[in-house]
């Protein structure tokens, strides 16, 4: 009986440890009466590479993100990204998710101010802008 309880305890403990694999770095959104878009930036703590995951969501009609760039004043710096094969589910059928991956090294190499904007250019011609704080992101990465 004690052995069963100990095994159960370790199984439960290991499930809790593996559930904490996502280190959230940033979340920004925009919402008005008929428009919603957002992104969540996070690091998969179980991977030791420099990849950052970015989940973009919008209620607009689009198929893909054509371009992502960082905007500081009038200067635009293109950000390299790759699509991920993950499927993100939501209880809201109007929201379309687009999971991508960016390199933290590429992001760090961009010499910008701390508080800038990230711009998503979609295949339907929409240009969506959100705040982006690179310094806060790298402070959180340094803590881990």
C-alpha cells in the first residue's frame, strides 16, 4: 500500500513538473467593437535552443502572415520567422491562430530601443501593430 502511494505521488509530481514547460515572455492585444488581434511570446523551457514561440491570433479573415517587422519611429526592421505545425484550438470560431517561431539571437541582434512596435502584415493586406518591449523580454530570458 505504501509503495502504491509513493508511486502515485511521484507520477503526480512528474506531471506537474512537465506541465511547467512554457515560460511566458510577453502578451499584447488590441480589441475594439469588431476587431481583435493579439500575440503571446513564450519560450519552451524544455528546449535548450534559441527558439521563441509566438502565437498570433486575429478575428480577421486571413490565411497567413506575410511579414513581421519591428518599428521604431520611421525605421522598420524585418524579423525572420518560420511557421510551426501546431494547431491551436479556441472555443471562439471567429479567432484564427497562426503559430510561428523566431530566433532570440535574431531578435537580440536588432539594435532598437526597448519600447517599440511589432507589426504583422497579413496576406489580406491588413497591417496590425502592437507594443513590443525587447528589454523586458530579454530580462525574463536572463532570469531563466
